[in-house]
């Protein structure tokens, strides 16, 4: 049943025009679709194949004449029509049931409002259609609904008409002049309040901006609106991309499977990714919202004007758009901090995916359910691939290449090959070898060897690459890897190391092994490799403490400086894991605490960078470095390092904590200071000093905003006790009527590394604010528990595994996409000890034994089991 890239065939029929009429009722909505269809000259396939799911077919006619049943056949996944005229008008009337749609794909109801989600294959749950991204149509949409219950009626494009109908009903008519694939269709109807604004484009056109929310959320819109205007301006300035319709709308809905969706002119957002005020959202929420607003807006060009030929090309739009939103955020804040955070995300989430049973290339070869391929690899590694292209071409040729890409393919559905070809044509560079990044899965490993020839004043650097095999891909070819390097003299100065005495250079590794020679190097240099994280690879190096301490002090590339500190901490933590396992004492290398203390006192460093450096590698990343994950030892090692650092640097941290009190504003400096403020509190609490708990309690009760409130809770959550329970109780009372804020409370408790985690999770699920039907609630409680509470989820008794297996099945009957996501919690089972392996295998087998298991869940569970 799986779909293969190599089976792609171009569509046999075009659908240049679509008219849709919706007669909206929650229980039964009638959809009348008029398709202008044209057979593609000479295409061998004559039948018109339309997809359809959960539809009731009411009538079917060609050019106004009902079609006799001998000319069509209803199949299990759609409708096949024979002997149509080469070009005709097809009218299809279907009935659907939005209220029963708990999968949240197609047309469904959220908090009484109609909304849609069509990517990737939801449109076929609305009407019969060639629901594939390479069929582009101009849409006309008429919506009819009860005026009282649904005063606002929205679809893509520009509004054309609206008016009254009989029986208290009304209608609206929308027209989208830009041909688009069905996955970009959207409809919203409801009683929504509107926050409006305007934007004047570079060429002087005025665009109406509208943000639709439930009336009680109207006070949480202004940030998102500002973010939208910034994004529109930035895309003009950075990429020369201007908006193209008269109106741009965003709608916030509470029930949504993912973050947001870039439907043409009508973006639909998970309310979590739009709504924010300082009282309800943390600084991190604000930053996340700004980047998602930007991401969806940027899709207007990278995704909508130029779209994907088929779903194997998903990274064409997602990788490129993530790259664009990363660049946007870097421009708004501190580029180095943004880069560090993106690398952390990649390492914590994409590297394990690439090393596990779900590993797949940026352009996958096959899938069972495309919804399972909205992955870290498609998005984040895809963005790294685009970034490497920028590094290899240089900013200006890269920009020229993108201009050519948008220009050449405007209005088309294309492939990642077309994208690379445009960059090749614009730059004159040969990227044939580079294309392997799209087809080869797995994270490459770089090994290095250094040599210094005193008499010749030459420094030699040998780089060797290899990539471990991944499921279905045993043999790996060398990749084209940009490796940015700099050489440092013992003085801390950089040594010229490239052509024209460049102070840093990007080496291009294209073979399995290559040696690069640097001339006129008069002392053995200190190497800084992979500056800016110039490629998504793992570097195997000796990482000697002296070198790391040196780079922590002298490196001027923000990422590499941070990396040296992380590597140092990682070495200590890994050694401590072994010490824990052997009941040895955990003794801290004084060189690390000295470097750490020096960093704290370094007035030159930006507080946001100091905060990043103070943040130790995550437990999951630590576990990934071990041959067998030992959740207890990892937790113990990491907590102990925080404790010791907290104790040794107590007074410095108190000083910083006090200096960063009461910081307002939203510039990079203020954001960094608040992070540092909260982080110091976490370390102070980790030290175990009772004075710190009092501070945290004060911090909680005097918090001016949610950033501070959560700072206190996060600092306190490490230790169960009176203080944290008091704060949690207070928080619940205060926020029980605001689901998005209560999610923070759910999530924090589900992640708490306390004993009895499973019972706590079960209690949370009985809370009146919880519901299995809402993806945000599920993610807050069960997503947090399985992904961010290793001690609880992987408790040795295996009870959490069994519990989650049953729950995932229960959820599968409601919403397969969410069930499949959650089931990813078992995909790393091979990395654990025998007892935990067994428990997780059993959970996967239990899931697969369910006869009614969805295709989504089946694919994840079966691939995980291997
Ligand atoms: N295109 C959307 C975005 O990245 C995400 C759609 C995800 N769809 C899905 N079925 N998981 O912005
Ligand atoms: Zn996207």
C-alpha cells in the first residue's frame, strides 16, 4: 500500500477551475463542486481518478447531464470516472459531517467554528478531487450558513460578494486568482472577532490584514499582528518577495493537529501559536509565535507561488521556509543565539530520528502515510541543506539563485532537483555531488587528524567522512560537506589560513578523505572546526580540555565558542555517567568550573550567549552519546553538575540574579537578561541552599509576567516539596479558565522528575481542563511525559509503556495523526537495556495487534519495531 517516488506519473487531467459551494451545517454540510476538467493531450491514462474519504456522494453530472452509473465507480479511496469528454464541466455533490470529524483533517468544528486543514490530503475529505499537489486550480468559493451562529465566512483569495439569504442564512463569495493545489484550500465560518491592520507593500499596494480570534482573546492579538507586518517587510527586503492579494487573514483555532498552516491568503493557526500577552505568554512563546507567523507568511512564495510536484518534495517548501524563518529570526535577535538554538534543536530531535528506525532522507523514497513525514528531517535537516547551499555559493549568488528559482517556477509544482538546478544555473557551480544530501539518510561523522610541520611551516588537516547505514540504505556515498575553519595562535589571535590570507575559510570536503594544507603557519595552531555549524554532521575529535578551555576563551564565532563549552560539559557528564554506574564519586574538573566562572563574570559577553553556554546538554542528548541509555545515571550526572556549579558559583549567580531584576522590553538584550535571571535562579535552587527556595518563592509571587512565573516554577520543579506545590496550586486557581496557560501547568507537572510520575499523569488526565480530543492538551500532558520525563516514562517497572500503548490506541480511534506522533515515544527502544527494550517492544506489539489500527499509527509502530 505504500507510495514510491519512482512511481510518480504526471496527472492525466488538469483542473484549471474549481467552483465550490458549501451549505454549512455541523451535522451535515452539502458541498457542490464544479470542476472544469481537461484531459492532458496524449496522456495514456484516460480515466479520471478522484480521491475521496468519508464522503457521501449525492449526485454526479457532466455538462449538466447526470452521469449514468456505468461511467463511474466508487472505490475504497475515491471515485473513478470513465469516458468523459476531453474537456467538460463535472458537478459533484457530496455530504460530509464536520461535527463527527475528530481527526481534524478536512472540514471540522473547533469551539463551534467551522475550519479546515487540507495539507497533506485533507481536501479529499471535503469533496472528490485529484487531491495531489501538481494539480493547480483557480478557486471560486461560495459559503452559505446561518448568519447568527456564523457571521464570519472566510475562504482563500479576495472577497467578491456577500449577502442575505432566506431563513436567517447569509452567504459570502471568495475568489482566489492564483492557481493552487487543493492542499492550500481553506474555509472558516464562525462567530469571530477581528483585529485589523494594514500593510503597504514595496510597490505601494495596500493590503488589509485581519486576525480572527474568539472575542475573549482579542487582547492577545497585537503581537502576532506586529510579527506579520515585520515578516512582510522583511521578505521584501531580504528576498525581494512581495505579497500578492488584497487581503491577508490569520485565524486562530483551539483544536489543531500541528502549529499552523499556510493556506493561500487565509493562514489557520493553532491558537497556541498566535495568542500572546505578557501575562499569559513567556519570552520563548513570543519568539516562537513570531517565527511561526513568519514561517507561514513566507510560504506564500516558498510553497504557494512555487509549490511541490509531489509529497516526496515536501522539503522543497518546508526546508526552504524553515531556512527563511531562521534567517528572519536571526535578523530580529542575535544571530549567534539563534544559530545555537537551531543546532540544539537539530541535535536533540533530528539526529536521534536519523539514527533510529524512522530515519529517512530529506527526499524520502516511500511512505505509507504522508502525515508521518512532517518530520525534523524534512524541516530542520532540510533547512540545513539549504543553508549549506548558501554557504557554498556565498550570500549574493545564493540570492541570485533564489530569484531565478521563484521567477522560473512561479505558478508551478516542482521538485528539489529544480531548486538545485536554479541555484546551479544562477551561480555556475556544479552541485551534482551536493544533491546526494537529498537522497542519503543518516548523520555523517567527521573524523580529523592534524599535523604540524615546523620546518615547512605547514599545518595539515585531514578530514575523513563516513555515514552509518540506515534502514534500507546500507551503502553510503561521500557527501559534499562545507567545513568552515579558523586557526588560532597561542596568543588567542587568529592566524591567516585561507587564500588571500583569509582569517577563516570554508573547506569543501567532497571525498571520503582529504588532506588540506595550510602554509605559512609558524606555530602549532589551535583548530576551530565547523564554525557556525557549517554542516549537519557529528565531529569526532579528541576534544582535549586545554583546547576546549582555550576556545571557550578566545573563539569569536558564537556557535563555536558555545560548542567548546558544551563539549567540555559533555565530556564531564559522560565520565560522570560511568562514575555513577560504578558508584564512584563525581569530581569536577577545576578547569571546567574555572572556565564556567570566568564566563559568568565576563562583562563582554551578551547575556543571551552566557545563558546558552550555562545551559548544559539535555538529558536526551546525553543519552544519545551512550551505547546504552541509562536514564538514572544521566539524570544523576546532570543534576549533580548543576548542583556543584550552583554551589561553586553561588555568590556570582546571586549577583547576576539581582542585577537582572526588573528588566523590561523586548530587544535582544532584555530577552537575554531575563533568561539569565531565570537561569541563575534555577542554578541557585539546584545548589540545594534553602535560601534559594525562598528567593524562588518571592520570584513567583512578585512575577510581573509569565516569563518570571514560569522561571520560578521551572527552578522549583526539580525538587518535590511544599514550595512548589503551593505555587502549582496557586497557578491552577489563577489560570484554570485559560486552556493555553493551563497547558504550561499540565506540561510542567508531566515533566517533573519526581517519583510516581505515572500516577501524576493519570491524575492530570482526570483534571476537568484535560481532554483527549484536543491536541494541545494531549501534547501538554502526554507529549511532555513521554518526551521530556525520561525518568518517569522509562521507569523500570514498564508500567508507563503499557499505559501509553493503551492510551495511544484509544487516541487512534479519535485522531490517528496525533496517535502516530505520540507513538514516536517508542522509536528509540533499541537504545535501552534489555528490560526496557522488552517493555517497549511489547507496547509496540500491543499496538500492532489492534485490528482497527490506523495507517498512520501502523506505519510508525511497524517501522519502530523493525
Ligand atoms: N505546512 C504546514 C507548515 O509547516 C504544516 C502542515 C503539517 N501537516 C500535517 N499533516 N502534519 O507550516
Ligand atoms: Zn511550513
